[in-house]
């Protein structure tokens, strides 16, 4: 880990300083748990009401990401009254959400009471997307990111990079981004608080050649392949520095080198501090002048 205070001078930004897709928070249902089910709860619900099965989607928040599992969400935004006519148990859940929102002390929630099928805040990319936990433990050199399939619902404890490829996953998983996060994120006790304005939006991305980009994509895939060798281990275990398998660590180190080269640096000679100095300079060059 770098001790260089490279990101200290980075001013928070409303938009990314590099030409990349904006990051957004995950979905916020405000459903009181009425639409959210464990695997067992979903199975029991569907057994009683088989017609509801088509409306379930995977739900992954920060805890599910670290445990490598998923909950299930009854996503009804596209359901018509005709669709719900023969689903009395589902309609009960809708009524619970409507009542919860109607009695809320927050005006923005009560305003959604008449739209109980909608999420209060929705962010569902059409393609595959990268998720970043909103809280990162200092015990991890690498924050565990993931690429999720289209249609999966990311929870409020994740940030979403929409329509992201292996290249975005590789750069965001690299020490360049991890160390930038450690220098720019707020810290509460042993955890870093990832925030778009301070971390993602201020991060200066590389401008790789086609060959360099391909190399990052290859090393990013190698990271995912290394994880796949340990299907019974959680990401919490895989990314704890005390228990991280050597195969996964080596895959990340190769990805770090590929990203460093994408910044135009000699990975055999440059040090982490050199890269952080470069990021600080690039940040200052790309940050809009204060008005």
C-alpha cells in the first residue's frame, strides 16, 4: 500500500475529470423488506404463488457481494393490473409498501406512496456493469469489485459503473485506483467510505493504446479466472490480506503492471510512489479551474 499523499489536493468533483461513464448509487427500494427475499423465502413464496416467479430478480448489496451469494427482489415496475389480478400474495406486498411510504416522515418517500411498484431510486443498466462497495476495509489491499449480469439489481451499499467491460474492471481493480481511493476517501475507524465526488470523479484514468487496453482486459480476466478456482470461498476471505490465495494475488499484481504500462510507465522500474505522483499531476491537469 502506498503512503504517498498523492490525492490529498484533489478537489471533489460533480462529474468525472476523465472521459468515462459516470458512477451512480445502487437501487433504493424503500420497501420495508416486503419485496426482498432470501432464497428460502422466495422458494416458499413461489410455492404458494407460482405466477410470481417471473417477477423476481437477483438482488446484490455489499454483504451479498462479499459472501458471493444473492437475495431476490420482487421487481414489479413493469407489472400491469392485469398481471397482478391473480397474484393475491403479491398484491399484499404491494399494499405493505404503499402503507409504509404513505406513513413515512420524509416527503420524498410519501410522494412515492402512489407508485408502490417503483423503486424510490432506480439504477438498472441494460448491459453488464461493475459494482464497487461503498465501504472498504483497510485490511484489504484490493477492494473486491465484481462484474454483474444485466438485470441484476445492485443495492444501495454498492456503486454502479454502467455498461462496463473488462477494461474498466481492470483499471478500477488496480493498485492505481485502490491507492487513489485510500488517499481521497473519508475514513471511519477501519473503513474507507467510497464516494463518487471524492474518489471516482477525481481519478485520472489512463489513455492506453489498443495493445495496452487489450493487455488490461487480459489481466482483468485472469483475476476473475483466479477467483473462479475458489468457488467455495467468499470474496471477504479471498480479499483478506491474511488469507488471499497466492494465485489471486499474483493475478492482481499482473493486472497492476498492465495498468501501470497503460499510464505509459515502465512497470519494471517505476514504483507505486511514482505512479501516485503521476496521478496527482494528471488530476491537476484534468480538474476544471475554480470559477
